[in-house]
């Protein structure tokens, strides 16, 4: 690597810290079950208070009052949910399937379930819904818990649906003995026809021929499923609900199926596993969940949820549903993300162009910014479709108030100030924030050779250009006097300017100087070499799935730009030592100098917001752009 005349400063190494879970006592009221509902209608959503008139807001800036982080619990849907069941002890749960990495949509579910409990002085379980051994991997368990803690939440306890396999099996036997379930040997196409076919096109719904077999016979067959008599799909347990109900979630849903794969926790003890529809509500009951909060995709499932709790006579939590968060202009499907990763369209699940939470973390987006974004959107029963530009506006607004500023040069050109001696060095004090003195200051050296960005120089001047050009003066940020370009050198092969010559316009003693119209950023001879990665949207359209040929044909080949010879001022050393920036949510309390690379965040003046990337461990500083400085910024790819 050619450092030219630069002296490369070192940046401290990174270590990681981990918070331990806290424990607390849970108390919850148990309620006697009521008679199972046979309503054909979907349950009604919680009634939301009438919305208040929205005042027109001014464009956000650094001095705006911060949004109340608890506002989504104080008003609207979540307030009405609590009022509907104002438990003395709020107990919630976040129940992810450990078969993939969480994405931006999951941040809303995390914020709601953990935040709702925290706001009401309750507790929230992290429960892994590990009932599908064929799709679960250990790395997902670790990544999910890690990202929850990163967002600033500590689970009351980390539990697993598999903790309850014995109890679930006993309840399945009980349900069969009570005549509430049966063993079915129908094929998948047969079951589909029983349910009326695609959109009811196959005719009226009808019962499975095994539905009325004696409970003792079904119980024997269930035990045979466990002992190995049947292969996968040769037998399942179905709940005996109401095939005449207009709600598909009452059409004799599967409760148990055969899966001949070892489980990550129970090994080969089981070859039959409970389904989500059988497991979820019962585990909620076992953990005395007061408010089971989920997305509106499960609104129809509320009827079967309550039906099963009543059928086996256990405590019945209250389920309520909110609208999920979806980001347009990208893909969030696990299947599609896997295709992008495995086909090397991106470098991994944490590629900063993706919207998995580990990718957003690597990109440098603070956990507090994500929670602030979710809080700004509010919570209702409506699906929330948000454009990437709005997401980035929220992140930009958050960073404006919380990170320091440094001078960064993406495409540097050396400027030789000919009328300064070769050993000239003048200390220049720079604030880390022009608006917040608590950020402090740092010192850089103004030297005979400085570097400016290529976009700040033109070979031929014009009236609408206010930066450096031959015969023209410009100020260097915080340097006492301007410089004037006198000449430049070019590479004959490329035609690019390679060196600019200038003079330092320090006036003679007793005289005044004309203040320049424009000041530009710069770095001196002592600086830090860096590779800067500018991330643009991975896809070209707002709806990649609608693109001709599918979402893979919508990928933008220019979604990442690299500036391999960038230079940043040495203030980065202090920023690194004082990280995290900001010290909030799951990054709070980290020892100085031990924070992750992504917590070293700053605004590159006139360029954008940046963080350090983990690739910096390989010897050279690597910076990721978090977001551009402005939505319509064109410089440096944004």
C-alpha cells in the first residue's frame, strides 16, 4: 500500500462484552377457561383511541426535542391493549424460530414485546420456538439473543418450546382422550380437498374419514407414531375443531407430525414434534403470559389459540395483534436472503446492503436509532410499508444529534503550499461538534502538504463554482488564512490532476485579509489511510419482486462503491478510544476502548455518516457509510 508522505496512525484493537441475564419473580393470575368459541368470524382487534390532530412539523435538525421513547406505549393501540387487561404483573414473550437471522421487521416485534413489559414494570421471555429440528441451527440461537441484547433488552429468561415437549405430549394425549383430537392418515392433497381446495373451488368442506375413530384407537395410533410404526406424512394428529366454521384456523389443524431428525437439545428422544398451532398457545400458558402480542397474520389464529387452551383446561392468555413492519425497496424473506448469500450476490448475512439486523449493525446503525424509528412510526393494526428513504431519514436525524464530526477525504489530491517551509506545522483545534461543546475538541496539524478532495478543485473556474481553482482562494476549515491555487500537475495517461500548487495567504502584519466565500475540508501530512465503502440500495426499484425476471434481475451492480485511498484526520484515534458513539441501549456501559468497530461512528464533513468496519482488523482502517449526509446528496455516491 502506497502511503505517499502519510504517517499512518494505529487504531486500538477491539474486544467484545456480554451482559448476563437478570432474574426476577413472576406472578400471574390464572383464569378458569370458558367454553370453546364456535364463532365463524375473525376476532376483533383492540379498539384504538381516536387519533389526535397531527401538527405540521418543521424539517428535523439537531436541536429538535427528542421523540419520547415510550410514546407508543402511552397512546394508541398498545395503550388500549393494556387497558383491556391491566394486569398487575405484565408478562410478555418474543418467540422467534431459530431458523434464520432477524431482520428490520423483527425490530418492531422486539420493541413491542420487550418494551411493553418494561414500560409496565413487567418481564419478557425470549422463547425459541424450536419445534422444527430440520431447519434450526445453533448460530441462529446465538445471533438472535445477541441482537436482542444489542437493542438494549435483557430477557427475563431464555426458554425453549422444547423445554415443554414432555408436557405438550401429555396434553396431546389428554386432548385425544377427551375426544378433541384424532390421528389422521390422509395425504396432503386429501386434506386440502377436505378444506374445500384452493379458495373453495373443490366444493364444500367435509370431515376426515378418521375423525370419528374412537379416542382409544387414536391414542394407540399416536403412541405408534412415537414408537416408529409410521414414516413421515403417514400419520399426523389433528385437532377436532369445527370444519363448518368460516375461519380456516378451525379446520382441524395439525397438532403433531413425524420428523425423523435429531433435535439440537433433545437429541433422538423424539421422532414426533408438536406444530406451532399446538405449541404456541400452550407455552404462553405455561409461562403465564399476560399479553401475547403478535402480528395481524395471526388474528384468525386467535380463535384456535383460545379453543385449545379451553379444550385442555389451562390458563388462557390474551392474544392481540398489531400490524407488522415492512420495508420496501429490498427483500426480507429468509428464502430470498439465503439465495443472495449462497449465490454470492452479497458477502454474507451481515452485508451492509441487507436489512438483517446483523447487517444494519455492521453498517453502523445504532440500536437506539432503530428503536427511535419504530417508535416514530407508532403501532396500530395496519401493515406499515416504509420506504428505505424514510428509514434513512430517521437514522440521519438520530446521528445528527449523537455522533462527532471529522474531516474525511474520499478521493484525495495533494496540495503543496509552496511558500511554507518543509517542516511547517501549525496546531489547529477542531470541535467534535459545532453545536454540543460536551463532545470536546481535538488538534490536527496544518502542514506544507495537505490533501483535499478531487471534487473541490477545477482546472477551469466558473462563476457557479466556489471552491479551489487556479488563481482562486479558498479557506481550509479552521485554518486561520486561505490558500490560493497557483498551478497543477496532471498524469498524461489518465488526464487526472495529480498535484496542486498553492500559496498560503497570510497577510503582512498590520493588514487585513478578505475572508473567503467557501471553506473546504482537508487533512494534513499526518493522517490515517482508509478504505471507504459507500453503500447504495441493493435493488433498483421499490418492489424488487415485481421486476421482470424476479428480484435477482433487479440488483443494482453499482450498489457498492469503494474509495481505496481515502484519508481521514487523526481525530479518529480519539473517537475510537471514546466509543461507543452514542453510548445508548445495548451499547451502554461498554468499557472505553473495548467497543465493537461499528460503534466508532462519526459524520464525515460534507460526505456522510460513517463507522468502522470489522475488516479494519486486517491492518487498514475500513469505513462503512451508514447514510448519506442528505437524501439527495450526490457526492461520493450519495
